[in-house]
C-alpha cells in the first residue's frame, strides 16, 4: 500500500531532528543562528518571518538551495507555517546530501505565539510585482533593487531631446519621483526627437506635457514639474531634493551651474550632450572621480559650440544618448555595475562608432580641486565672456 | 605611417567636412602644423600663443594631453587623436 501523508511525516521525523522555537530564538539573538530557510508560499512569507530567514518556496527548494547553501555540511533550519511542509522539505535536503538539517517545531505559528521577534518584509504589491517582473528577474535588481528605484528621486534638467527618452524610461523603470525642469513650451519643431510630447500638446509647458505622458505610462510615478530655468538662486534648493541629476540642458551656463551644484550637494550628475550625429555621455560622481570642469575647464566660444537649433541634430541620436543617461542613472541609484565615471563616451551615429576617452580628475580644477573656491558663479556672463575675449575670431 | 585625427563637427567646414583626417606621426604640435598647412585657419581655432586653447581638449589614444605633455605630447604611428570641444546641446 502506498504511504499516506501521515506515513511520510512519520518517516521524515525519523531522520530530521526538531528544534524548539525558544532555542532558535536565543541562538538568533546571540548572532549564532543556523541558516534558516523558509519554505512557505510568497503570500505567507510577506506576512512575516523569522529574522534573517531566506525565502525559498518549497516548489523551488531543490533548484535554489545550492545558490543559498553551497556547503552541504552547513547547519540548516527549515521552517514553514506549522512545521510539516518544512519537515518534508528538510527530508528532501537530507536526501540531497545536506548532513546537518533540522526542522522548526510548530513552525512560524508557534514562533509567533511565543512572541519571538518577527521580520515583516517591505513588499511590492501584486500589481508592482507584475509591472516590474522583468526587473525583478534580474539578480542585480531583484525586488530589493526595484524597491530602491521606487524610493528614488531623479531630477531631469530639460524635457527636450535627451530628457524625453530619459524621462520615459526612468518612469517605466519605476523611479518613484521624477522632477522635470523646463521653462520652454512644446514646439512643432521639437517633435522630430522629443518623443514624450505630442502634436496636440504643442504650446504646452514641456514639463506638463511630459507629466501627461508619464501618467499614461506609469501612474505610480510622482512627477514634479518645475516650469522655470535653473539659476543661481534656485539650483541648490532644487538639486538637494533629488538623488541623481540627469543633465539634458541645451546651454553651457546651465551645465556649469549644475556641475557646481552637484558638487555642493554631493548629488551624482549624469551627463549627455548632442549635436548633429554626435553624442557625449559621462557620469560625474562628486569628489569621487572627475567633475564636468575637470573635463571642460571652459566652454568653447559660440561658433565652436553651435546649438542644435543652429546646427541641427539627428532625432534618433537623442534616443540613444537619453537612454544611455537613463541607464547610468539607474545604475547610480542601484549602486551596480561600472558607470561612465572617469570616462567620456562618444557616439558617432554617422560612422556608427563608440569611442571612449579617459577623463581624469584635474588637481587644478577650479570646481573640485583641493584649492577650488567652489561657489555658484554667474555662468551666463562667464560663458558669454570666455569665448569672446581670447578667441581669434577666425571663422570656420 | 599615419595617425587618424578625429575632427569635431564645428571644425569640419575647415576640413571639407571630413570627420577624420590622416596625418604623419610626431607630436600634437606637428599634427596641428600639418592640419594648418592643408586646411588653413585650423591652428588659430585650436591654439593661442603656441598653446592649446583652454576650451579645446585633445586626446591621444584616449588620454587627455593636458595630463601628458600638452601640445608636445608624442603621437605614435597608428594612434588616434581626438579633438574635442564641449557640446551643450540637449
């Protein structure tokens, strides 16, 4: 006759010792606890679990235990709700060659009854788990990373060529708060590249227009519209509310001002700039790598640095560069991977080449060097003056 | 024996719109001399009083010459020289 459930439980009890919650609790409290594997379903786990426990639902036990417990001699305590599923799971581990497996007597129910400490995980809602499932599957992101993104605040300077794709993807990624700084209105000539805007929103403030697009894509994202130009008076207050700056400005004074504000508030700055077929991108981590002025001590004169409005820009270039910025911003927020800090990436769309240049921290940098006099300067006047006073004026 | 010099968009009108120009190896200064000889006006755009202008970044094989020997930085056969002014567009 085939064994009944009771038979299976009884057979497992023969080989798996049970441990009383009080004994586990005192060992956990003294920092000498075993590896605790909780084999309940996700919904049960979410209600609370033993402190420090690792969640492996019973259905995944055989496939995932190796990643959590590479050493088969390691002491493992298995727990579930009442101690029966965990007993059978412990027996499975025993069969798999784990030599030191015990079962929590009475499971989580008895643990809780005896008033031992309980950890309640901060969890994603079912809707969030579904929306961000492809992120959660990536080990470097996972639920923890996704929650980090949901708690993050990104400030986008400009909701234009770079800001449009960056804002779209950051919103899709679930960045909790997105600030959009732009005093400009949507113009028909923007729509060739500024894909977050639409034809029927021509004339609307770009931040407001982007907010509508983001609301349609991911209503969970809090969008702060800042419909003004960044200046010396508002930049610190603005930047200090956010975790990362995504610089998609269209002028040098704003870029130099942001670079200094990034240093003053120690907020990482994700840089990109574009012209015609060429894009630049880098990451400036305050005092941990070069800053924008280490790379470009002075802006070029206007004829060496025409704007996109004067010289044109391939629309799709904005998508590539804005999304490189979004990628780097997410990496900065999650603290994963190698960012472009210390490197300038140059993308030439016409030649379809990516070139990397090394960017060093300049010991004489007027913004981040040891002798720097860091203050918010009048970059409008400076940028206008730098080019004119020492430029030979030879027209190209 | 040649090095490839990458010309930024704003200077391309001087090089007949060429994005890259081949020059002889030597130093950054010698390459600028050669560019001036073939594309008159080039030198003044990137140098002043014999020095690179502050707003012009020159990289040899990916390294900023400000942290090497400036305009006297050597450029070996096959290396790439990148002339790079900042771009503001966004």
